C-alpha cells in the first residue's frame, strides 16, 4: 500500500515540475511576442511620421497648385495613438511610443483618415 501512495506523490511532484517549466516557457514566449509587437508598432509609427513628413516636404518643393490627398490610419496595430503638428514638428505618440520629426512650415493640422494637402501662393496648407 505504501508503494502506491509513494508513486502517486512522485507523480504529483513530477507533474507539478513539468507544469511549472511549461508555464515558465509560455511566459517567456509571451513576453518575447509582446516585445516584438511593441517594436513593430514603433516602426509603423516612425513610418507614418516619415510619410507625413515626406508629403509636406513634397508639397513645399512642388509648384503652385499642387494638390494631393493622403491617408492616415485610425490605429497602429489595433492600438489608438495621437498625431499632431506643433511648431513645425510632427508628433506621433501612443502607448509606449513617442516619435517626433521636423517639418517644413505648414498651415493647418493633420487628422486621422483622409488628409488634403495643397500649395497656394507659396504656402502649404493641410486640411
């Protein structure tokens, strides 16, 4: 009778150890995936800021009458963020993300969704 009880206890100890290492392994994998998603969101935010910077740069260097529409997404990887232009800089910030780039002078503000950029009388207008 003692050997059956001892076998059951050894099984439970072994099962507990295996479960501990399995949960620890899954936790490490989850942390790695979360870090990769953060890096991906940061790269997408940088791409978005550079895209807007390029649109404004192109408009400022273009001839009179330049007109173009471009799209700014509502979310980055499903996460909300803020995008704004202050003092000739574009700011993209959200959960653990903060990006800023210098811009050519522009009148107007950026918004999520479709944006209109044009050049009239030597001045770049946004929306």
